[in-house]
C-alpha cells in the first residue's frame, strides 16, 4: 500500500492500519482542527476500482472511521465529479485541488 499525503497533516499509524489490505494506494489531503479534521482521499482499492472518501470528522470519530471501500473503473470520472473543486472559495477547495493535482500527475505518469 502506498499513501501520498498532500495536506498539512498525516494519518496516524492506527488509521493507516485500517486501510491495509483494502487499498493499493491513496492520495489524501488532511488537516487536523481543534476537535475535528477535514480532508479528502482518492484511492484505488484492492479490487482495482477507484473511489473517494471525505475525511471530515468531529472529535468522536477519525478521518477513516467511516470509509467504505467501493469504487468504479473510471478514475477520470471519479476525479472530475468527486474531487475537482468547483468553487475555489469553498472551505476545503485547497485540499481537493491538492489531491486532484497529485492524482492527475500519478495517473498520467502510469497511463501516459
């Protein structure tokens, strides 16, 4: 499993352990707040499909506690519809943009 962090904060070891065996790789941007966190993760699961997970949470939960490892074969569709920021003034637009740019870079390197 390969993780690419493009945010200001990184996942804790116990959070990473929750992902092992379920994803091949992921790009995420995560920021820890006072009693919460925000972020977005684009991943390729072990079944070979792509998905997105919102890492936003309150203090009762963590950034990957409610992740569901579903996905689709079309990585571009997922990236464009679920990650690409529409409004740069949105609260988490900078996180989405960082993930979008890194995924695009990785996929274009792998698939030309």
